C-alpha cells in the first residue's frame, strides 16, 4: 500500500477509533466516519454511566485527527466511494468496515406486528447498546421505578445492577436456567445471582417473556409465557447483539454470520477490510472488545506497510483467545473473569476453591496437562497468571500441585 493511499474507516467505536489512531501514529492518516453525535466512547463502560459512577465524558475515547459525522448509506465498489445520508460522497482507496453490532430485539408482541415488522419502541422500552440508549434510560430511572431487564447475559447483568444501584426496583427475566450461561459454570452463576439478589434484584430464570403490554403508547407490564405479569415502568432489552452488516450486504460482499474476512482482515473485495463486532474471521464473530482491538492493531500494521520488510514476517490476524471480565465497582463491588472451557469433560482434572462467606470462587479445568479454561469470582489476583498459561497453551510445569495455579498470583 502506498503512503498516499486514502483509508476510510466506517464506525467510530472501539475498533474504528483504535485503527484510525494507530494508523495516524504509523504515518498513514485515516478518515473516520461515525454516525453518533457523541464523541467516540468506550461502549464497555456504558453500565458505569447508567449506574451514575462515570459521566459520559469520562468514557470518551481520544478522537483521531479527521472525524466525519455522517451516516454511511451505500458503497459504490466500482467508483470506490461511500454515499452518506446527507448526500455527500467520500472517496477511498481502502475502506474499512468497523460498523459494530446492533441489539437483538426479542420477537415479543407489543414490539412487532403480526407480520413481523418492528414497531417504534414504546415509551419506557429501551435497548442498551448506545450512549443515547444509556442517557435515555438515565433520564427515566429514579428510586422506586419498576424496571424489568429481559436477558441475563453479560449485558443484562450489568444493566440490572446499574439500575438497582440507582434505586430502581429491578426484575431480571432470563430464558435459560442460569445467568451468564455462555461464560460461567453453575457455581459462578449462582454467585452472580446472589450478588444481584443482595442488591435487591428479583431474578427469574427459565422464564420466557411473551408480551410487552402498553397503555397509551407507554409500557405498563411484561407478560411471561406462563401468563404471570410483571408491572413495569421501564423495560431494558438485553438479549444480545448481531453484526451490523447491512452496508456490506447491499454492496454484495460475502456475509454469513458477519462480514467474512481472511487473516489480513480482507473481505471478498480486496479494497475493503472489516474488523470488530461486524467481522467474521475463521467462522467466528467475537463480539468482544479484546478481539476488536487486536484486529485493529494487526490491520494498522498491514495498511501502514510495516510488513513489507523481508526481515519481518507479514502481520496476520489468526484469532483471539479472549477472556471475559466483568468488573462492577462501587460500594458493593463485584469482579469476575472467565476464559476457555469452564465445564469439565470426562477425564479432565478440576481444581476449585470456594469461600462462601466472602463470596469468592476459583476453578480451573486441565486437560492433557494444559489449562483449557477457568472461572474466577471475587478476588482475581491469580487471573493474570492463569490467563497467560491458557493463552500460551503450553504444558503446565509438573512441579507442585494444581492447587498452585489458584493460589500463586504471579502478577495480574
């Protein structure tokens, strides 16, 4: 890639901002196009804004030199231009899609028509994905307000806790049998539930929501599949996210679960790359911050031409072994980390330490002398050493018992 090539990045989230900043540092300035009116911000910390711990300014990201506020509506691959909603066009030599993801809205009566078309969200019903979502919720939260959070994954747990900290009467409805079932084993999930319960959150698991009931355009209750109804002044939809790949689909790029990319983050068009939540690499859509940042760093090296030296290997993105971490700060702090396979298979070695009084839990799963997963709740002094052992996938030293993994912090 030549030094005067024009790089345009669509999406001003973590991945897009990281890429634009790294390219600037490497002498290849990029144009960043973002459609939110707010300064770029760290989406991971939105729950802390909702809880009142941080102001929006605190989670703002350092903006790159050239930031265009516009909504991209189309890509002309032949002319290499991006069309924007305001009628302007932006020319590119290399286009990077960092469009992120959209919240998944559950197919509930009250949100969709009989034909499956989505209504505008009723008053009091909020997704929880953007700064606008967060600020809209913040305006409506007050002590005693009845809030129902639909979804008990990482986002739902964070939202429920934030609302409870603000004094709301919170009910969390989770369809599966336990909270954060994708990341945590049953014991760790029980500790998360205990933490929420201690804050006054009423947790309902194995509970499918059927209907959002409104009066005069405003939510009044949430009805369960068994007919039980929860009174609600606020409803938060935290049912996961899906890659935001509409632009890529309209442009005719290869899109499956996400925008398909190779090890150089290249899409089916050699002039268009994709990173972050919208990208599907080697069959995987990560939807997490760490892979997005690693993809941005790898792509910055590639686009800046820092891989053409014959002495240095070409930069490639070969995947991320990502650790899920949830840190809930404040008076009632809560910290957890999970990585790899947290459920053991037959023949695996498992070591776990539980302190019910302090609410701490540590567990590791070892297979063929390799650490394949772990989950920690409470004191996370060992997480750094454990994560390094897992990421390296090297045989564990045969000195000392497995218990050493859980008690020697080795720096975190």
